[in-house]
C-alpha cells in the first residue's frame, strides 16, 4: 500500500467520480483507476461499487476512508515536524479545514498570507472536525476551521465565529419535492434521515434533532456517515434525506439535489478554532485574513 494510492482513493471517494478525481490530481483516468484497483486487490475487498457511469463507496470503502485520511495526515505531519526539529526547515503553520471552504475561503487567505510573509509556509490538512480537534490538542495543528462545537470542546480552545451559514435540504433527484425552489423543513417529517456521525462531526446528530424538533417533528435517523461527500452519496443511493450548509452545494452531487429551506431557515456556525495560547505574528496574520474574508463572503451571500 503506497501513499499515492491512498491519495487517489481519497480523491475518488470525495468526488464520487474517477474522472473528477483524476482531473483534480493531474493524472490520467486509466492510471488512477489502475492504482485504485491495485489497492483494492491488496486490501482484498472492493472499495467502490461501479454502477453505470457512477461510483459509490462500499461499506468497506466508508470504513477505510477516514483511516486513509489519518494515514496521510500523520505521515505529512510527522515529516514536517522532523524537518523542523532536526533539519533546516522553517516552522510551518498547519491549518485544518473542511472541504467546502477550500476554494473560496482557505485558498485565497493562504495566497494573501504568502504574499505578506514570503518566507513562511502553510500546510493544509483536510480533516473532519473531530480529527482537527484531536490534532489541535496534540499541537499538530495551529488552527482549524470547522462547524458547530459542543460546550465541552469550546471550553478547551479559543473559539472565533466566522459566519452563520444557512442550511439546505439534500434530496434524491427523483424525490417528489426535488423540483421545488424551496421547501419547509417540516415537509420532510415523514422521511428517513442521514446524519453526519458524531464520531467525526461532534454534536451533529443532536444538531439535526434540535433543528427538526424546532420544526415540529423527531427525525427518523437511519444512517450516519463520516463526511459531506459520503452524505451526498448516501442520499443519492436512496438511504434517506439530509441537511447540509447551503454553500456545500458546490461539492459534486450528481444524483441528488440541494434545495434551500424556507423561513425560518436554520443555520450552522463556521468557526475558527485555536489553542488557548498567545499566537505568533504569522498565525495572527493568517487568522485575521481568514476572518476578514469570511465576513466578506457572508455579506456577499446576503
């Protein structure tokens, strides 16, 4: 099992598309397919179901995805720490984030930071919230961008709210309400629900329950998944309906639709989380840029 095979698998799992993953990683589609097949052969289980022109994670694939992410993150973090402590590498700022905020928030902020601090480095780690929090505690991240946190986690970190994001419904494309321009959350009270897993997204199951209870019903949660792309895949395959931040609709979601919720629209926080210690000058610059850009994005969306 090699690192590039894990990266290929992670990209394909997130895009649910071999061609999309190949384009993102700048490799040919046959090369990516071949390496995933080699990985599946070595593991002895299929990681994807290939149905027509689409791919879906198998149960084994869902189980392995967070572990593959962990392996890659641990390897990159360990190598960087080694270079900093025993080599001549400058200390690198390590920023954790969620997939939907990469292109419009993280990437522009990091670009501007590098112009202001050309001798500093930033390493990016795309991780679920629980993994980000664990790495903050272990001093393996300097800052993290993630969603709602419970009171227990808030007590251990410096929390700065970046924005409040409107939630939207996620439905299979053949759902009776799929062509609506907006729907009330209560219209989905008789549906089966897919939730993000508390093991990876702390407090998300209770967040979903609270949202639905406010709308007058108790959600029938039948499935929990480990990432937003896996949630989209679960809805596409007919496991149930879901809610997610409306801005996450830019993720590939063939087979399902993302529909705005009618007023009163529930919202979720986007947070910048840091250790409770005095930040360096470079980290202050980076976090200030992130906060300013998040405010700008929120204003444009309203």
